DNA sequence: ATCATTGCAAAAGCTTTGCATAAGA
DNA sequence: TCTTATGCAAAGCTTTTGCAATGAT
């Protein structure tokens, strides 16, 4: 019986990736680290430290914010999450493993965020790599403006 | 005799734009505000608060960091500068007035930043506007990877 | 038995703010 | 004269860090 992507929380590849990363670095796979990753995997979206901390607290988990701050660089380093943007005085992160690479469209008024896939960026990357001699590994595109609702509300074109 | 773009510092349109903005808002055009804008215009590139503050101090200008922090939102609001990215624990800004809209290509190793113009993003904006019903006003694209020098140094493809 | 990790509280660093004084308009 | 702006220092926040205790391997 082969393990599938949704074969129970611990069967998800994210946990194996994290474990392998931790072991390879000679670190330790602790309950706290697993709890943090599980919460990120389960809610599978954007998050920030404070919000993640409160969510875990409300579920009765007892762990410190310091542990979250110390775990985040590890999760970034093994490619499970990434920084998305800095706003309201703190960083916002996003769970990316297994998600098709996407970009963000954000409303400047209500802060709603839509996601979109833009395949042509691959070509742009290639062109830049050639033109500047870079080894390109990724990009972040954020398009901003006003969402349909706020456009109406603000009487914009 | 018509005023040209480089007809002395005070003849540059940036100052007029800032003055008009200040007046329109019922604020006051102070020496401190002008000194800050002049430094940004003259160095015409990326900057952060601390660096700008030290540069002005070294030139013998006596003004406080608080004034810089209070002036920045005004300069953003009238479109003379913009936030570029948050790194090393603080925000980085960029002087944009009169600069062709460009995107950034950054080296993850040495932090070098190259700029490039990518006209196809206009089409992407239009497509998104139609598809999501947004009124799109701008975008930020950052492509990252390793510059030619660091590629060699790190032995990357 | 080792040595990394945790929680806590303190420290650090950037940014904001309260207040008395200065100074545009 | 009336208000806004400035400088300073304190406060506010997020994030980092030192340390003793804990726990993974």
C-alpha cells in the first residue's frame, strides 16, 4: 500500500520533507516544530506569527512565540513556506508546498487578496537570465488596485 | 525663458509637486521637508531611513530621524517615492518620480540589485483587470537568483 | 550522556508618538 | 495670531537572544 498525499496528517509529504531537512542539518525533530508545521499545513494559506500563535493557543497547544520565530527560518529554508509581504508592522507568510506557483492581486482598499497563475513569467525569467547572466530561481509579482466591490464603493472607473 | 528639468535644484518639478501637495493638504513647506526631498532627489536611488539620516548628518544638516519618518508618508502619497522591500529589519524606499517604471532583479548572495523594464506586464495587468474586475493601478515584480559573479563563486549552473 | 531546543523575560531595533518649543502662513 | 512642525525622549511593536531547564537522539 503506497502512501498518498492525504494518508493522514503524518503521511503528508510536508512532514517527511521537514523531518529529512531537520535530520540532514543535525537538528532535532521536536513536538513543537511538528505542531507548528501541522497548523500551517492544515490552514494552508497566508499567516503571520501572532495569528498562528493565537490559533495554536486557542487549540490548547502550549508553545511560545519564540519557538515559532525560531521555526520559521527552517520552514523557509526547506521550501515549505515563504515570506509574502511586510505589512502592518510585521511579516506575512504563505504555505507554498504543493501549491502551484501563483502571484497576488491585492485590493488597496479592503486588503482582499486574490491569487492568479501567470505562465508567461517563466519566459520573462528566462529572458532576464540570459540578458543579465543570472541564475534565476524565482520571482514575486504583486499587482495592486481596487477590487470590484471597492471600485463601486469608491466610485472608481 | 522656460524652466527646464535641470534648471537648478529648486527648478526641478519634484519640488513643485511636493509644494503643491503640501499646500493642497493645508500643511507647511518647511526647510526640513525640503532638505529631505533634496537629498533623495540628488542621490536618486534606493535608500532607507537610517542611511538617509546619516548622509544628511554628515553633510552638516541638523534634523531628526523623526522628521524623516514623518516626511516619508507625504512623499509616498504624492508619488515621489515608494516602498521597495522590507529587509534587514527595516523598509527600503526608492525615488521614482521621472524614472521609467522598472522592476528589480536581485542576487540572493551579494544583494546586488539590477533594474529592468518589462513592457509585457502592462498586458498582464489589463488581463487581470478584466478577469477579476479590478481597477489595477500598479505592480511590483521582483525576480531573484544569483548574479554572474556569485554564480561563479558558488559554482552554480 | 550530549547537545540542541524550549520558555521566559530581557534586549534589540525600527517606527511612532506625546509634549514643549519653534516657526510657517 | 493661529496652527502645524520640529526635536527629543519615551513608548510601542515585532523579532531576537541569553540562560537555565528540558528533552531528543
